[in-house]
C-alpha cells in the first residue's frame, strides 16, 4: 500500500513554526506579495532576504513533532511519500526518506536562474552575496509568480496513491490544492486539521492538530 501525505504549514505548528493564514500567522505581519513573490524580490531584496533569514533562524531551533514522527514511522510498514508545501526540513529530521518539497527548501540557496542549488543549512544569505554565475544568491523557494517544477511528479504520485492524508494546509494555494483531483476513484482520503477547511465530500475529516490526528489515523489503519 502506498500512502501519500500532502502537508502544509499546520504540520509544523506544534514544532513552533508559524502558519501563514491562521490568526497571528505570518501573512498577518507580512504582505506575501512583498516578501514571497518574484516582484517582491525585484523591488526589495533586503526585505526578502531578511524574511527568509528569520525563517531559517527559527528553523534552527525547531524540532519535529509527534505528527512528523508518526508519519516517518509508517515507512516500516508501507510505502510512504510526503508531498509538502513546507520549506522546513522537519519531515526529513523526523526520518521520512521520501519527501517532495513543492515550494522549495529553506536550507538551500540558488542563483537567480535556479540552475545552481547549494546547501546553506540555517545560515543567513547576506545581501549582495553572489552565486557562481554572478547573479544574486537567493532563497531556494517557489514564490508567487514562479513555476512549481515538481508539480507533475506530485500529480503522478497522487494518481498512484492507495491512501491520501492531507495535514495542516488551508488548501488555498494552487496548484498544490488541486492535487487531490488526480486521485484514483474511491481512494480513502483523510484531512487532519483542527479548523474547518473546504474540501470535497469524499474527504474524511479528523478535526485535530497534526499529532493527535495522526494517532487517530494510525488507529484507523490498524
Ligand atoms: N495541526 C494541524 N493543522 C494545523 C495546526 C496544527 N497544530 N495549526 C493550524 N493548522 C492548520 C490551519 O487550520 C490551516 O488550515 O494549518 C493550515 C495552515 O494553512 P496556511 O497557513 O494557509 O498554510 P499552507 O496551506 O501550508 O499554505 C500554503 O501558502 O504562502 C504560501 O508558500 C506558502 O506553502 C505555503 C502556501
């Protein structure tokens, strides 16, 4: 059985990382069009670098929560793929070995053409720091206005899934939110989220935070 998880910011909330759209979330303090868009990068690189440098320094202090660990533990029994919108590395830190980061990774930087990618861990990128091709080194993140290169791979994986579990995403950002439409008919599909999320009728909702919701899901699988 191949279980595919689709995760978002709520997955890492219990690890102390802010979500985007909850009250007190990141988009209350920042304008996504300014810090997470290609236009934002062109108009204010300092602000964009500062935003992601802050995210990296928060990530340095964060640890995977029980939810991440329960997902990783399922690899002992099933084929598991995690398709995440998260740019943190907490799924990997928890032990998941098959993680697709649709929106990029905080611990990587790249040139402006996104053809050279380097590991930077949780260190800051300095303003004006250059990539090998002379362009500005930038966060390896998929911003609003940019292509999502891994979406086709994600569609392929979803279309082969025998069970789909959505955890902690408001399902408001496309193309990620559209992935469930590619599922095989009648594949059991769950959503774990403590708040209401608009999803199709066939989705079985577990209205809990990621950790508690994952324990319930595992009991159901048993
Ligand atoms: N456990 C599970 N879910 C939670 C928890 C928790 N402890 N706390 C909050 N949530 C849920 C919220 O109810 C909400 O449905 O997590 C979801 C977070 O939604 P968003 O903040 O919109 O995050 P996400 O869906 O990942 O955003 C998608 O938007 O700005 C972009 O690129 C960014 O990848 C991000 C994308």
